[in-house]
């Protein structure tokens, strides 16, 4: 089952319990819906740079993509 997981930081930068949410799929539409439903306006989200994470910005939250590796994944379908 596809899901999104979030590690939250309090104003002091300390982590608080993580939360996971089921998704309808790894798509921009699913991430947009999840971000709209579960992220507070003004939230900043750091994630990998996979295409579906653009949904965070479409949900009106700030997306901070982090480049994890310069290689592209092999053997995986393209996600939109």
C-alpha cells in the first residue's frame, strides 16, 4: 500500500512522533490531496526530488527538494 510518512519538527527543531498516511498511489494528485488534508498552511516539506512531490507545492505548502543522488533510479516506472 502506498503511503506518505512525515517526520515533524517542533519550533526548537526537535522531532515529534512521525505520522503516516495511506495514499491512493504515488502520483502528484495523491500528494496534493494528502498535503491539503494533513499539512498546515505555511508548512515546509523537505523531500526527495521525485516528480510527484510537486504536489506539495500544488497543495499550497513550501516544497524544499533535496538532491539525494545524481543517479536516476533504474528499473522503476516513471511516476507522474
